[in-house]
C-alpha cells in the first residue's frame, strides 16, 4: 500500500514543491499539482504519472485569491475525494533590504502569498480533512522562521507560518489531523537559482554559512516532507523541522568564535 494515498501540493509547479510532488508520486500517491504556471504544472503532472502516481493532474490556482483556493478544494475533492495530505508550498522570495526602506505594496503582496496563502490553504483543506477525521497538513517555513534575516516582509511572514503551524496542530489534533512544517535552508530551487543568477545571493558565501558546506537539494526537503506526511510520523505534530545543512548551528557557533577564538594549545584551567 502507498505510504500516502492522495496529496495536493500547492506551489508544486517548481523548485521545492515540484520535488515534493514527485517524491509523493514515487511513493505511490495520487497527486494534484497546483500553481499558476500551466505549462510547468502540466509537465510536473506528466512526470508524476511517469513515476507511478495512479492519478496526477495540474489545477491552476493563485493563492493570493482565496476564492481560487476554495475552487481548488472543490476540484481536488471531485478528482480524488478528500486528500490525505496538503502541502502549502506556494511562496515568493525577497531581496535583502532594511525595514525602513520596505515598500508597502511589496509587503502586502508577500504577506498575501506566503502567509495568507498558507492560511487559506490550511482552512480549505483543514475543513475537508475535519469531515474525514484524518489528514496531514505540511506548511513551508524557512530559516527566517527562526532568525531575524534582513528580509523585512518575508521573515515576519515565515515566523507567522511557524506560529500558525503550532496553532493549527493544537486545534486540529483532536480531529486526527497532524500539522507540521519544514524549514528549508538555502535550497537550490528554480527560485533561488534565479536570485543567484541575478547577483542577489552569493553562492560561495552561502556555502560557508552551513556546517555541511553545501546547499540543500530540493529532494532533501522532499524526503523530510514525505516523512512528516506519512504514518511514520504518526505522533509528530506542531513541529517546524529545519532541513538546512546545519545553518542554524553554524551561524551562532561562528559568531561566538569570532569573540572567543580557540587558540592553538589552549588548555582548560
Ligand atoms: N529556495 C530556498 O532556499 C527556500 C528556503 C526556505 C524556504 N523556501 C520556501 O519554499 C517555498 C518554495 O520556494 P522555491 O525556492 O521552491 O521557489 P520557486 O522555485 O520559485 O517555487 C515557488 C512555487 O510557488 C508557487 N507560487 C508562487 N506564487 C504563487 C501564487 N500566487 N499562487 C500559487 N502558487 C504560487 C510557484 O508556482 P507558479 O509560479 O506556477 O504560480 C512555484 O510552484 C516557498 O514558500 C519559499 O519561501 C525556499
């Protein structure tokens, strides 16, 4: 039997969401791939079929429009019944800037997609799962969920996603629904590759900020996502799991070392 029978991956047309959709397909799940870009979405659905998904379809949705997420819910239920899993992966990245320079139109757009999109996805599919008395919701946080990164709209939004994950887990647990999040580190997704190509992220400097001295692969995040959504994580809910190549430990360790260097031959007293 498949580890996960049915799933919808919102933001499954590219990058991390695409890797999650394909990993679920490989595990034998029926998969609905949702996002705005039909050409990329249809291609992911075709690849999911090739990997063994018994049903794989693209459904167009803009998560900034709550009505469209409601319509997605109806399309999903018609196609596969109430899905066992929903992954809220739609999101946009931000260029670094100071809070005092933050443009409010950009702020509103980022919140609408990254936070409200996650909220509405959890509401639409959470209500359906409550009827079924089971389910797993997976949100996508970030390193920004844990640290004050210089991304004045993205960071607060991702901290809010972590908070929302905890509240949802507490409220939906009694209905047999688990709610977790993954927090990817620097992940070589299509989105991040575009930022690197535009000169907005420095790949060499990034490697140095991780304990493992590497980027996270989208497939690494997908493995964690499958685990959290599968019965193997039956007693895990409310967590935000970093998949970060050791960024969260490396950053404070390196900072501390700058002020308190370990000298050669130094002995404890
Ligand atoms: N890459 C990283 O280093 C990293 C690190 C931490 C967290 N994350 C998070 O991981 C998630 C995926 O990012 P990624 O790096 O994989 O970027 P990506 O390759 O650009 O993928 C972004 C996905 O979000 C979808 N999306 C964006 N706006 C949407 C909207 N309004 N409605 C519906 N779908 C929308 C895109 O689909 P369409 O274009 O088809 O709409 C695409 O499938 C985001 O939540 C991001 O914050 C990424």
